[in-house]
C-alpha cells in the first residue's frame, strides 16, 4: 500500500513557484487531468516537441513539482461510500506526541487524508468507510487506540461538491 507523505521541497528550492514558466504550468495542468498521456500526446497538447517535453517533465519530477503519479480510486465503487471528517484534539502538543500521533495515522487504511491544523482542534482527518458501523469500529478499534487523544468530533459528508487532487497551476497563481 502506498502512503503519500508531504515531501515537498522547501520554498525557494528548485521547482518552487517562481521557477515555473508558462510551459511548465501547461505541462502540470495537462498531467493533472491525465497523467497517463504519452510524451508525444503531452508534447502536442503543450506545444513542444517530445524531447524537450520529456526533459521538462523529468525536471518537474526531480524538483518536486510533480510529487508522483497515482490512480484515483472511486471509494463508492470499492465499497467505501461514506466520507467522514474527524476533528481530533490531543492532550499534549510536544514534538514526540505529534510525531507519534501522525505516525499512527499513517498506518490506518481508512484514513485518506490527515492534516495538523491550527484552530479549535489539532488534526483534521478524512476517513473513508462503508457505513456508520464501520466508522464506529474505526473509532473504537483504531483511532481511540492511539494514545493522547483528549476528544474528537465527527462530521459526516452528505455529498462531495468538489474533489480535486491538486490545483490547476494555470488557473491559480500566488
């Protein structure tokens, strides 16, 4: 099972926002929609010949601008139609507690995304489950087995309005 962790390069390193020209942004935008395109098809869509297009893709991969290639699985099609958001507050906030909690989340298959956040709680966790019974088992048998949780709050998604793996670099500029 592939678990993706944030491995983005630090601001100012190769691949940072300022290093991307319009062609790089076009390549990222096209690959965002279909990462399975051949180099020939990609180069035609961005207006380059195949060799320089391949070179740019490799540079974008090496710089961290392209973080990887994945298949987006339809959770409903694999029997996990319910999306749940859990807000978790920890008892303590020292580095070891945060690291241990984060490491534990990485091992739970129902956890689709997890964020350390600021505000009223410490973590926002996106969970994919089959039904409310599955979510209850997830809480009792997995999440609540992690030491250090003070409390949690659950929000059940009624439906997804927008789902995207990343922003379109042609449309969003900082």
